[in-house]
């Protein structure tokens, strides 16, 4: 039954994405992208959140195993975490950990019921805000986590976000980026890497980044890389 629901939710999300792809020819000709999130209505936000929750379920167990969490960690910030499911699985793996999921008010409106289904109580909670402008605090978190978001932001926005994330880390903490990664060379990209970069360039202000670009452009500290096998993701841990 859950597999059927997951498939339905993904199909609903794909209908939204096909509408964005209708603009692909114009994008190729003019370079004018869609900025898809800016055009989502209330109902569409709900479809999008349910679809993203289903996508998270495909990789969540591996993500929870691979994300580095400092010993004795107590507080996590999940930037743009929507449904909060990555926070849920990470906190379940680390019983002493609590998470704040920061996202836009219009997202939380539809994501809150999805989080409530997980029964995490006050261990995983939403906070309304804007990840592109809000301060994250000073030495407030042991783990700052962002999944599937940096491909939506341009270089200055990502650099500023990384600076604020580093400022929010306690000593010994980690800033972890989970995202699609573009291979170093177009010759190495293959079909998945090429299509991902094209799709996110069409539907956002940026596109996918290579591991080297993440390390060089964010420039917030020592970076290690952990591969996650699903769909070409990589987790970048900055300490």
C-alpha cells in the first residue's frame, strides 16, 4: 500500500515538473529560466511537498548512516527541510539529537502534516523563515544540514548561506550538503548528470555543482566528501 501511495505522490509531482519542461525550448533559445518555486500556488505546494517526501524516503536510510554527527550532538538545523524526514531519520539514529526544520511559511503549511505523521513530538519542529536571508544563530548547532536546495541558488546566495551556516556551528560541528553533483567534465556526466544540470538550470536560479565547485566556491572550511548512491547524490561535510 505504501509503495502505491509513494508512486502516486511522485506522479503528481512529475505533472508539475512536466509543466516546467514545457518552457525548455524557450530556455534553450533565450536562457530565460522558469524559477519554478516562485510560481507555485497553495495546492501545488502541497503536491510538491508530498512528492519530495516520497523522494526522501528512497535515500533516507543511507543518508542517516552516512551523515557525520559529532559525538554528544544535541541540536541540528535542517535548512529548507520541508517535510523534515531527513531530520526524522537522523534523529532516530541519534537519540540525543533534536532538529529545527527551517522553511518558508507557505511550505510549512503543507509540510507540517507530513512531519506530524512521524510522531517525533518536539524533537523535530518547524521554524518559519527564509534560508536566503535569515541568520542561523551563533554556535547554536552541532549539525547544519541542507538537502536538495543549493542547486536552486546562485553562487553569491550559496556562499552567504554557507557563511551563516558555519557561523551557526558549535566547535567540532558539521555543515552537510546533500545534493545532485555534476561531474567534472561533460564527457563524464552521462545522461543522468547532464539532464539534472539542464533541468535545474531551467527551473531555478542555478543548476548542479561539481564537488570541486562546492569546495572552492563555498570556502568555509575543511571539506570531506561522502558518496550516497541514490541518483548521483553526494554529501559534502564541512567542519
